[in-house]
């Protein structure tokens, strides 16, 4: 960032922020960026290309002696992935004042709190009771990201102008049974916590499938699960898992967990098990500003690139920035739509087109003094 002429600081939320000053004194910054953390065994492009794109745009502006009217900021947001603490978009939630005390108290398996972890990377969690950037303090936000899905590649379209993001809700669920000898305990005597987990997983899979319509998008996943004592010859005593549900319908997110846990309560109890669920995070569906979406489409057209207006099934830092500033995202295709795995891949030419459209969008944003509400 410094080589690109950006002055750099770490904010109270642990975000790494690079800044080029603008020509208009006191103007709110145009911000871009994404995240450089990945899921375990993840890919090399999810998030990372959005931070590198911002740095490359800063290089390009300084190399060509272009000073924008607005300051230009590039942000590497802290911990966009759920990480050890179960909370995603840690830095972007902190930036807009949505990192709650409950989230800051979430613990890693090693027992460290999220608050302690933020402090260990240079953040100042005690200041997070209020937004680092309030409404109006950021002119606009734009994020370049891989689609992480198959649509652009299948349609052979180089640019996605993202219209909206699904909301994401995550629950920590603990199912408690009783450890017993796997050989001497007859089937009817068992309190098998993993059987309880399978009841929940089957139920949420069926529920999510049933809730999908041609306008409602609903997906549910249990991707994180730990079993204790995790021995081949012991009936599982307890299972801790993260249940995630995503939808473009906030009404689905509001009621999903309560409905699901009520639905399986009798079956769980019949196995002698208990189920405890706590809501870990709840990000509502986010809409991007129509003027920003249109501007991204125009930038693509002016480069001779076809673009597609499309929703995002993935969560992004832009979801939180959209609560304080007109925001948008530029998608590029990725190989077979794969992501969150080592097979995640893009072609340099795809990244180049995405970078050009993002740069042109920043230049267009710089001509807009302010957005109509
Ligand atoms: O989980 C997500 O949607 C994002 O890729 N972190
Ligand atoms: Mn991701
Ligand atoms: Mn990402």
C-alpha cells in the first residue's frame, strides 16, 4: 500500500486502511477493498483480488499523476470469513458499528475472545461501542470480487453488476447426550448426540429445499461440527455445530431457527437428548444503490464488456458498507464457479477486465458530488 503512495493505518476494528488524499478539502472518501483472510484450505482469489485491485488502482492513479476530487481509500477488512469465533465480516461490522458486545465475547476453541483477538492485531475494541465510520462519512464503496458461483462463466459474461446480497444468520447449536461404551450399550439405552445432529441436519436440509420459490432464495448448511469424545468405541456425548441459513427474504431469516428447533424438539427429546441453540450473527439482506449498480454497468459497456445484473449468494464486506454509503460490487467469473476450496481459479484476462471496470467506476464515482437518497 505504501509503495502505491497510500498512507496506512490500522483502525479500531483491526482494518488495514490505505488513503490517497483528494483535491477537494473535506470530501468524504471513495472506498474500495475486500479481505485477505480465507476459509481453511480455501482459494487464492476470494477477497484477495479486491484488496490487490484497490492497491493497483492507487498505483495507476499515482503513476498517471491523477488526483481524484475525493480521497481514495483501500481497505483490507479484518476477518471477513467466520474464522475461529464464528462471526464473519468482523472488520466491516466494526467499521459501521454493528459488532455487538455479544459478538466481541464469542470465544475461539482456544478460549480467546474476539475482543482480545482484535486487540492482538492492533485494533481497539473498547472504541467499538460506536461506528468507526458513520453514515455520510464515506462517499461510496465498491468491491471487486469473484462470483463464487457458476452464472457468469456459464453465460460467458465477463462482468457482474451485483444488485443485492443475501442475508446470513448463524446459530451455535450444542446437542447433549451421554458418553457410553459402544459395545455394551444396547441401542435403546443410548443418548447418542451425533444421532441428534443428524436429525437436525436432515431437517434443515429438507426445510431449506421446501422454502425455495422462484423469488425466494434459501440455503442452509452445517459446515462446522465437533463431536466429543470423538472415539470410535464411545457413544457421542455431545456435538457442537454451526447452523447457517441464507436468504434474500428477511422473513425467512427471522423465523427459520425457531421453527426448525421447535419442529425437531420431540424427536430430539425422544432420544434422551437436549438441544441448546444461540444466535451468533444475523446480517440482513443488503441492497446496493441503484445509481452505483447502473454506473458499474455503464463502465463495463464503455469498455465493450457485456455485464449482468445479478444477486449474490455469498456474503461480503460490502453488505455492511452499504448501510452507511452507496455501495456496489463488480463480479468476475471463476473456474467452474468453485470457491472456498483449493480449486478456486481465475484467468488473468478476467481479473484485468474486472480491474478496468472497477477503476472506471471509481473515476465515475468521483464525478458525483452526492447521491440522491
Ligand atoms: O461466506 C461467504 O459468503 C463469504 O464467502 N465469506
Ligand atoms: Mn469467502
Ligand atoms: Mn469473500
